């Protein structure tokens, strides 16, 4: 079984998640929109099937970091100034 969805984070970044069951293991990915980096995890002893929330939780640390893309940081800064 395979599942794929997009979620918008609190900082307005959109992330595409995938969850693919591979027998007794699962292959999970997360990719921030317009970002070449794809985070991936293989869980060999996962409880199948994982919920979407459980998949998202696996990437919590990586996705909580500020975007390395300087254009995104500038966009966020300019947007915050406009909101004041």
C-alpha cells in the first residue's frame, strides 16, 4: 500500500509526504516544495500501517529547521514587515 499527501506547515511551507509499505518495512519521504532535498527513512520494524500523523512525526526535527534557501528567508522577512 502507498499513500501520498501535501501538508502546509505553520511557516507556510508545503511538504509532500509519502508512505510506502514494503512487506515488513516502510519507506517514508518528505520533500519541501521547490526544494531538491528529499528526506527519507526506512523503518524495518514499523507498525503497519502508519497513520499520516505518525509519518509526519518522523520528520519533525528536519522540518522544524529554518529553510536553508535565502530567498525563502527574505520572503518571510519581507512578509513579516508587511504584516506589522
